[in-house]
């Protein structure tokens, strides 16, 4: 059974640079595509970024150039470095594995202006 546990959210000032982490267990982490999605209040969940097993990455246009996804296979961990945060980045951020076959519980990120 796959378990994904996110951390690193909280209240951040606009322009801040927090890093989210997601630790995976119960699966062969290194072979899976990992990703982050987010859901803002009253909006649908949207994809933010993903990273394939080989290390290639993709980003939503709204975060391109500001967010960086990375992975450490030795630690079974995927990261989301967020820079230059804006109030519209406020959302619950979810980690996923294997194109959404497994999801974390989410971590709230709130940006204050």
C-alpha cells in the first residue's frame, strides 16, 4: 500500500520561497512519475508539476519559472521548491504518484500579501 506524506506548507509572505516535501513508502519510488497538484478554495484541482523517473519535468504555465520539482530516489522523496509566491498560489498542495494512482493528504500553503 502506497503512502505519501507531504510537509512544508504553512503561512508564507508574498515573494517567499518555501519548499514542500513528499515522502513515499510502499512502492518502488524510483520507477514512478511523481507530481504535485493543488486545489484552491472553490476551484478544481489542477496539476502543478511532475517529474518522470528519468528526471524530465513539466510545469503548469502559471508556475513555470517560479517552481522547481525535483526528486531524491535514495530518500524516496519528491520536492517542490516554490519561489516568488503570489496570493493566487494559495491552495492545498497534494503530492501524487504514478499519474494520480496514489495521493497524499495535502498540505495547506497560504500566501499573505
